[in-house]
């Protein structure tokens, strides 16, 4: 099997043999789905497996692909009731693989990435997965950042203002085309930001396909992709989750083949009610956070599209061709949600 771009097979094999029970020869396979840091499954002849994460091959945006920071977050949460993958280690010496990377143990289970994956389990399992997803998010937001050593992960105040500046700056810095609607929504959201309550750990990209679930029960076994995690307003996670939580009757579906379109999952209102009941938080401003979620998602995907166009993810496999159109649709959704929020 050909070694994928981004992996020095000889040096990474030696690194892993010093730290794990894996035996050579190792095979490396790129895991599709992640669109920022690159993710690889590493398997030995006995079928034992670990997961390796590293930044894109080039066009890396400052602070957006910091795998050492991601490793720090997962390590800090290891002893909490938020399920995360067990870690093997972090390597910051770029001579090993051309960039920093970290390795975690493989967690067996189901990633519900699309409708076909959702149909592979019973409706009762889908229901449990949707409910447990909300409960795990509530538990994450209940973790005291200072108590787990993450109190200095980021500023705790003015989360939305900082996020609006950050993503608009990255949109501007990586701009390959004019997107006036995203600039307009940014101005509208920046002009009327809801007051923030006490800061929590904010995952930053919390959604069903960033979880590994037990295919028999639906319970969450691990939460993945912590690269956007910081401290701030927990309702941003709820708003973004709503953006991903497509349901029958939606006017448009900018995220194709959403797993939550399959029968069995709780609907968006049930998700919100369960979160509010578990955390006691007021969700009256949720439409604003939904608008922010669509806008942020559009900015992220525009960055992915720009990096894809530059070849930062290696050889073009055709999977990114629709991203440019999806960015426009997400911008339109953000504008509609901002209007609903009175912005």
C-alpha cells in the first residue's frame, strides 16, 4: 500500500515502536471526514491500530492547526466524565515527520457521518445517540477549566466578539474570492452581541460525526476533533450543533446527506430542551447563536476550500468540489437566522 502524503513511514514507524506494542510493517491510511488537521489510521500486521493527527501539508493558518494544543486539551479531559480517546504521545520535533503530530489509541465504534451510517443501527440506538450527545455536551460545559489545568487555554470574556474577529480575519487573510454576504453577516452579528454568562470549555465543532458511538447502545464512547476548543460562551456549541442538526421539512440543506434526517433522532427542539433541562441555561437567544454557527461554519469551509485549491491536502480526490457552493448556502442560512434573531 502506498504511504499517503504527510507521513514519513520509516521515522513514524520507529517512533511508534518505541511507545506502543505495534509491530512493523505498519500501514497508513488517511481517514476522510476531517477537513482541517489530517488524520491517519495506523495498523500493524496483527490488526492493532492507533490514530495519528498532524497539520495540513502547507497553507497552515496561525493557531488553527496546533496539534500540541489539541493534545493538551484531550489530556486534560482524560480524567473527567467527558469521553476522549486515550493518548499515546505528542511529538513536536518536526524532523520526525515534517510537522508536529500526536497519536491516540483507536476507539472502536461507529462514526455517524452520513445517512447510510445512521441507517446501519436501529432507531432506538439513533435516539439514544442523539440524547447522549446532548448529555455529553452538558457534561463538557460543566467541567471547571481551572480544575483540569485549562484555565489559561484562552480568554474567558467576550467570546463572541473575539470569535467574530478571528474568523473574519482568517476569511480575509485566506480570501480567494469575494464573499460580500459573509462580510455583511459579520457586521450584523458584531453590532448586537448577547451578554455572555460564565465561561466554560467550548468544543468549537461539536456535532454527531465528531463522536464515536457504541453501535449497540448509542452511547458516546469518545469525542473527537478538539482543535477549535477554547474558553467562552457554551451556547456557541449549542447554536453550531443546531446548524448541523438537519431535519425533515428544512427549506434547504446546505450540509448534504445529514445523518439526522434519518428517523429516530430527536429533533432540534428536543435537543434544545434536553440541553436546557440538563444545564439550566436560558436559550432565548439561541437564534443568534445559530446565525453565528452558520457564519462560522461558512468561514471554516471557505478556508478548507482555499487550502484544497492550493493542494494543502495532497492529491485532489474530488471530495472538495462542492465546498465552494456550500459556503454560499451557509452564508444565506446565516443571514436568514440573523434576521430571525432580530439582527
